[in-house]
C-alpha cells in the first residue's frame, strides 16, 4: 500500500512536463476588411432631394409626353429619376408677369394632374413626413415650389390660398417689397406670414440688404434654392461667403445648382462649389439643385437627372464622409422642411392670419 502511495505522489521527473507537446492556439480570425461605400449604395439609403426642377413649365408646352416610358423632350422622367437615386423634387413654378396669380394657379393645377397621372412613380408631398412616406413607398416626392414672389399678387390672402393648394416655397426677389434697398415693412410681414404658414423663404437673387433683413426677420431656416459660391463664380444668383456663413449660422440651406452659368462647365466645378459651401456654411447647410428642365445648360457629366451618382462618387473620392453626403442628398432638405413646420406650429399659437396690405 505504501509503495502504491509513493508511486501516486512521486514528483515528476525533471523535465517531464517540458517534454509534453505544446498546445496549439489557433490564430485569431482576421478583422473584416471594410467595404468602401459606393455612390449607388449611398443613394439607395439617402436619395437626392433636388431643390429646383422646372418640369411644370416644360410640360405645359408639350402636346404629349410619357414620363413613365421615358421622355426625350425633357431632362427629368421617371426612368432617369430612378437611375439617379432621386427621392424628392421641388417643382418650381414659372409665372407670366402679366398674369402672375393666374399662371401660378394653372401650374399648381398642372402639377396635381401630372402626379395623379403617374401614381406609381410620383406622390405629392406637403410636409417632411409626407416626403419620407413617399420615399418609403418607392415614390418620388413632389414638393410644389419655389414660386416667384410675384405669384402672390402682393396679397397675403393670395399667399395663404397658394399655401392651401400646396405651395411650400416662395422666392422673395423680383417684387416691389424686396428690392435692392431691402425688405419693406410689408415684405417683413410676408416673411412672418410665411413662417406662420410653414413656407420656405427663398433668398435666391435677393439683394444683400434684403437677404440680411430676411435672415433677421425669419424665425425658420431660410434657403437658397439655386445659388453657388460667388468666390468661385460671379453669377448674380451666387452668394458671398458672408451670406453663406449667415445662412449656415441660421441653420439654413444653400442648394448648389448643376448649371454651367452658375457653377461651371464640368462636374468637378459643381463639386468645387459643394466643397466651398460645405466649408463656409457647414455640412448641415449644403444641398443639391439640378435645375433640370429650366433651359439652363448643364455641366458635362450632369446633362440630366441621371448624373447624380457620378457627382456623389466624385465627392466620396474627395474624402467626404458618408454622414456628410447623406446630409447633402436627403437630410438637410428634410431638416429645413421640419424646421419650417415646427416654426409654423409655434407661430400659430401666437398670432392669426395677417391683414397687412402693400
């Protein structure tokens, strides 16, 4: 028994454990290689909200068209919108100076008829939630506006009627109450009434005095629907860095146009303007404005609405983070629409419809 006990408790011979084969530990699995995001992948998640499309005026002059099959006489049709990753469009109204209110009403009627004709592709949207809902159901959201300020006939009652019919943005310039000298008292009341209704105040083409006064008067974010950087191109609708910085400080939005006259003849010129506006106003204050079907020549590579993926690819190559591109394409337009709606709800608690006259 003692011999057995001694055998069980005998110490291991020197070196006995070292002679055991080493236990092989498997190497850790390799870290996943990040897959670079592509322009089309990004646009599938964050489609373009295009800030200015002139399709209503173009369609008004055509005897026949088919936007579903593809229409060679226009720059914006459903196949190209789908190929471009476009999720929302602001359809601008063009009015006859001799009959501004009548032609504005006629174009709103046209927009409603076109959207009703293509229910599988288009959906009218009057709010940020409706644009998001249209996108969720695979439709392109159509937001009516901007319209020239002359469409109001210098009447706040007409402004309210146009809003009730779906108008969501108004350009101040070109009116008697938004001149080179700035906003008149009636012009300031127009801005306040637009805030109360939830309409976007468009400063495109406004004089510096008007822009400064409108920024001070508006409680909601303002927009520039088709303006580039004047530091890169001296077009009258483009804006200087001081105004870009002020728009950014007010959480507004500058929508850079795809226009040879405003931004330059090549896709990289549009990207240069986007870089500049992003740097001066901030990534939350830059967006896109195709200006398709307006008669303006477009840069090479952006001849129609299907060119957006190439532009987004250029920005990604320049080092734009995905988060900033997502703001550029979709997020910033949604934010200013929601900002206008929030301001309207607050303003309607404080005041009723204005009875001011010119």
